C-alpha cells in the first residue's frame, strides 16, 4: 500500500521528524496538534484558545487530506490538567457532530512547547 504525505500551510509546520498526516488507502493518520498558530508558530494563550486552535489545526490537515472532522473515527486528547476535560467537551461540540468519533482523554505531565492540550486523530475517507 502506498503512503501519501499530507501537508498544508493552514496548520503548523511539523516541528520534528514527522508529517502533518499520512494517508494509507482510505485511512489518514493525523499527527498531534498543539495550539500553535500556523502563521506565527507561536502558542496561543490560555486553555480555551489552545483547544480551539488544536481543533482548527486538525480540521485544516483533514481538509488537506480530502476530508473533514466529520470523517474522524478516533480522537486522542492529551491534557496537562484533566480539570480542563469539561472545557474540551464544550469546545469539541463546536467542531464535531454526532455520530462522534471514539475518543480517549489522557492526563500527561507535559507537552511540547509548554502546550496545555494536544490532540491527534485517525480519519477514514470514502466509505
């Protein structure tokens, strides 16, 4: 199966040895996104702004791959403070509609660049 690398300037450039997303067949694996503004590559301020930016970045990569957040089947959310779990749910509802993807929410000690939240996803296209 051929791997196709997905890249867009509407999401932050990769800051390491990874791709924004990789498509294999109808499945797209979206790398973790933190709250970086793609124009400035600076972290947005505060948990709400970072959550919005994370989902906007994931949406941009999903669109570059030929899909949308509606095609996401699995979402992983990483939080440095699980006290923000309710806020993630509130904001996530602005980006996803039913049927919602499967999801995990994990508390972590730290994230790149001091981010408060990160999310990655798996998307399936063309079903």
